[in-house]
C-alpha cells in the first residue's frame, strides 16, 4: 500500500516570528532599553491569540501536571514487563496516527493477532484502561475500536502484574489521552491507500480557565476480499466511525473531576460467500466520570463507568446481541515514608448479555464481579524494591467463593540503564458470558513466574529472560 497523507489544515498554530531588524531605527528599537518603556498597546489580534490559552508555567498547568503524576503513581506497574509508546513515535511511523491501537500493539513482543483481535500470551483476555480507568466489559475488544490519535502515551503491561490489575490474564493496555490543558488548536487529516481505503480525521483541544477539553474523531472506509470455505471469494465493504471526548475541571490545587465519552460504529457489507449477501453491524458507547484527590502523600481516584453495545448480523437469518455493563473503580495510594508506599482499591461491576436468534430460543446471562486488592511497596535499598500484594476476586458475584491471587516482585535498578526483576503472580478468570451461556465452564487459574533483565543502549534495549514459566489449569468450581 502506498499511503497518501494530506494535511488539510491546522488551527491554533503559533504566529510567525517577526523579521529581523534591518534599519538603524529598527535595530535601536530592538535593543534592550536602559529604562522602562511604556507597554505596547494591545490590539485585537493579541486578544484573539491569548484567548483561552493557559501559560506553560501557570499555576493551572503546574497543578495539572502534578495530578497527572499522582495518577501515574497510582497504577505504577512495578515488576511487570512494560512497553511504552509515545504519540511522537506513532506520528513518525508510516501512516502516522492512522489506524487503531491494536494495529500498533501487534508489533510488540508477545502480541499476536487471533482472528479480528489481538492476543497477549496466547489469550484474548486483555484489559484496556483509559487514564487508569477500566473500559467497561460491554465494549468487546476496545483496543480494536480506539484510534491512535487520541493517545498521548500507550503502555502495554505483561508478565507478573501487581495486585491492582485483575480480570485480565493476558495483559493490560493503558492509554493516557491528550489534554486540552497543554495543547491548543486542532488539525484535520486525510489518509488514503489502496483497495479504496480512505480515512478523514480531525481533533481539537483547548482550555478556558481550569477547564480543558480534547476531542477526536475519524471515519474509515475500505474494501477487502474474503475467502469462503468452499473457495468462493466475496467482497467486504467496510465503514467504521469512532469518536472520543475528554474534559476535566480543576476544583482547586488538590482536586479535579473529569468526564470521558467514547463510541464507535462499524458496518460490514459482505457479498459473494456461501452464506449469501449480508450485513454485520456493531456499535458501542461508554462514559466514565472520575474524581481525583492528591494531597500530603495521599492520592485517591474514584470513578463510575457505564457502557452499552449492540451487534447485529443479517444474512439468510438475522441475529442480535446486546451487552451492557456499569460499575465503579476506586484506587488509592498512601506514602508512609521515603521507603514505603501502600496501595489499595476495589472494582465492582455488573455485566449482562442478551441474544436473539429466529432459529434458537432467546438467552440472557449476567454476573456481578467484585475485586479487592492491597499491595505494599518497600524500598529495601536505594536500588532494590520489593512489592508484595494480594488480590481477592469474586468472579461470579459476592455470593460465590472468592479467588485469592498472591502477587510479589523484586526489582533492582542500577540507574536508568540497567534493571532486573523476579516475580510471581496468580491470575484467575471466568469464561466469557457467551461461553458461560453455552456450558457450565469452570474458572481458570494461572501461575506465572518471570525473571529477567534489561539494559538500555541508546535507543535500543537488550533483554534476557533466564526463566519464564507459566502453569495454567482450571480452578475448582465456585
């Protein structure tokens, strides 16, 4: 594919620099004055440029960055294997910010493509978090729906995850969105390729006082050739739209609230296969509201989330599946001194699915999982950190037996170039709701051991893993 990237416009670019002085009078006026001179009168253009913008060193920006750092400290992935990707790295790749987060992550070690989704460590049970809040379960494979242009940083966490991460044996994808507090203006792009691929996209960010907003949206169109089991070939005409908006408001030097709204709509028109012509249509929407507090060594983040999704299939017969989920997530970090940090939290949610098929009786399934965790980070020596923890999960609801998941990791960091770690984690996972409707499957338990080292040599990394083992098996029925 020979990509064509056309930049249609940019809004909010800085004004062009003034030309250097050429005449003696201009050079004299440009020289530093020996005495204070009266201020230059402001014109309408100055007011337009400054309107809505926050100075980089203003108290609002300082407070915002301090709260961002506190949020990052809440989900510190100590002992896990971490791959991070900045927005600059995404923009510099072929195609720039075009595509989905899953397409970027497919190039990371340990990640493979299974069907229409990515799998980490051989499982598709991957969790996506946006600004350290889980995307609701109703949004299936959210990394396939989320565009790369909304992310300031994208992190992939695998290996021995600490106790705060659960319900995801494969790994965690953590996305930090762009913010209107640090960037102002917008841009529109058009990306085109072969097989009729076209993607117009736009984004905008800005702030007024302590309130900031970032919004991004895109529309993809393309065609693909599908091969049926009988050797026949069909054509898939695809259209996919996605959008996300993130707004936050500083309530003071220690508090802020934020709202995240996202959604996607995907439609496939398929013809020429053994099933005959048909249409697949999927849509999803979600909302997350968050309150954050950080003061005197305590960082607290509490969120409410909800999502709905619908998948429709219409070939010779029509079918429909509806999903919904809602819940709350609370995470807290307390510094107990220079060498000790305590973290704890809970995650409670409810998920339900209903399916209709003209050839089969309708079905419905639901569950209310609950999880509690605590972990205690100790700095044993300046370069050595021990992070034990435990997680309790009621995978099928508080009325069923809890699964205990001990976690522990030991990390040695010699400066910024060399690190080594050893860890153990136990993961528990319930079968997907659609599988649980088909059969009474048991829960799964995995014991994961990881020992490795990393050395940074310029832009490259050298890794060695003397021991990497995983033991999996079904847990007892609750």
